[in-house]
C-alpha cells in the first residue's frame, strides 16, 4: 500500500532549484570533516506529530486530510500508519525515527490487551525496519495523555499510578530493546505541579528518581544497552515541570546518583520556553558531558507555548550544529524533528515539504557551522579573551594554587589592573552573517 507514488524520492538539486520536492542544501553524501552529511545530522522522524497529529487546537477540531486516517478499524489504521511512516522516511532518505508506545498502537481496555496489540504493531515495524534498514533513534512511553495521569505518572500522589507507569515503561523498554533502539527518552509529561498548596515536592522528586533507578535496573536485566535521556522542559502541561532545563536536570541526576546512566535530549522550543537560547542549553549539557540528542524544532518567540514548528531558521540551526561539532558529533543521538505542520498545512504533501524544509535548514546550518569550526574564528577569539588565565596570576587561579590571601596581596602590590578588553559582540555576530551569506 503506497500513498506517495506521485512524488519520486527526494533528491538534492542545489540551492537554485525551485522544485518543492527537492533538497536545496541537504546533500546526504557530501563529506564534511571526513564524514557524510547524513551521519553528522542523523535526522529522525517523530511518529507522534507526523503520523498521529490531527491539527487540533483548543479552539478547533482536526484539520489534517490523510487517506489512511479514514480507515475505521483502529488496529488496521495503526498498521497502515507504519507503512506510511516508512514510505515517508524512504522518500526523504531519513534513517531514524522515534515513537511513544501509544503513537504506534491504540490503547485497549486493559494493559494486557494494550500490550498484545502493541506487540502486533511492533512486529510490522520490525519487518519494515528490516526491509529499509531504517533505525530506531529512541523509544518512549506516553505517560501524560490518559486521564489516569491527571496528577502525574511517577510523581503522582497515587501509588497505583506510579505502579501503572512502571508497568508501562517496562513494556516500552522491552519493545525499544526488541527494535534495537539506540536510546530511550523520559520526557516528564505531567511530572510537575500546579500549586505547592497541594504538592509534596520532596516526595514527588524522590519518587521520580526511584522510578528512573528502576528503569535503569530493568534495562540491565533485559540487556538493553541503549542510552537513557531526560528531555528538559520548564512548563506545559504543568505550570512547573520538574525537568525544567539542562542545569536543573543535571543537578537532579547528580543528586540522585543517576548521572552515569542518563544524558539529555534537548529540544529547541523547550529551551526558549525556559527563556534560554538553545545553544545555552546545549553548551551547558556538552560542557558537563550530558549532551546526548536533540529534538530539532522551533518555537514562536511571541507565543508562550510549545508550538513545535519545523525548524526553518538557518542562524539557529548553525548555532546548534556548531555545538554538535564542538562536542565531536553525535554518538547515540541525532536530530529528531519533534515538529508538526501548522494546522492549515493539512495536505499529505505538506508532511514531505515540512521535513524537506527542516532537513535543508539543518544541512545549511551544518555547512556554515563546519566552516566556522574549521577556521576556529570563535575559538580563537575565546582563547584571546581568556588568555589572562594562561599565565601569571590567572594560571595560579585555575591551577588552584592561590586563595583570597594571595590574591589580595597580589592586587595590593599591583595597584593598577590590566585593562579590560571590549567583548566584540557585534563583530562576532557580523562574522556569523558573513559565514552564512559567503
Ligand atoms: C513534548 C515533547 C515530547 C517528547 C517525547 O513537549 O517534546 O514529544 O519529545 O515525549
Ligand atoms: Co520533544
């Protein structure tokens, strides 16, 4: 069963092409630092937005027009969606995908029945993976949509909900393992609170950590060697999400002895909701050895919620890919398009166009970032700006050889300090422009 026979496989045609179904910048085989572009970028399709997104918003109903959604039997529909997902990925030359358990298979009356149907769909996915060599970047469990999670999952005040969540993640880990997933994500969907008037924050956070330890233990038991990630987000759906941002998550992982087992999956729109830039979130994680994977999308700075738009800003993509190159590239991670077409982009062809736009944006960003990295413009400036720490008193400071007494004596003897230098921000920003436009 095919749905996109009217569009041939998307090819790289270069920046002059006017063909909406062609890549303008993404040339998968182009070598950058001895590695093909595709392996730097490791693009992934987000099953939930692309296959199950309906275009609903708080004011309006579904708008998407998809033949496969007219199939009335939910299990049959789920099977056909698998075919659509792989057809899309093949058209795009996309080698990875990510899913929540409930995206791929509909929930049934009981957990046992839900798991049985899940296995049926996983078998179809397994076949498609074998046929196409497409891989699972990460799996996850949806612990936020069903009403049982109204007060959270592992941070629910209801111990039965904690137990249910554990059972669900157990199964999600098993299917991720079965599909040879390179990772497993925890996004704390409703792990947070609305008001401290009714919340035992300490117990909730302790329980969240207990839950993650149980997941790590179970993964070891079944031999799942994929990378665990936490995906920070500051708010939405709860007013205060526990996994607020990179800094909060890193300190949580250290506090609860989970730092060896987890990395971060950082999403652009979540970074901006936390009033950080994406490169701040990435740099902070990378500097501490926690940068694992990326949910590539973009928000709207005039709107205060998670709009999950396809990334089309080349400046932003450049800064993201710069951080990825700076940390030496992805290992288990990649660029997952956690992005949905706008509800007015309701045709099935819009799904291809949106992914082409996102892939081209990141390909252009990678090319520019690679030039910046090769020429070491920013790094040379950094070295120059911090050179006072490579000699004399600065060297003594970073080598921990001096304390307040020595520093005070140093300043008293010196009287005049070395002059401060300008930060050159506008110059650096104009260099980025030059590298972008050429
Ligand atoms: C929600 C979000 C999720 C996670 C996976 O904002 O980003 O889709 O990526 O649960
Ligand atoms: Co995400």
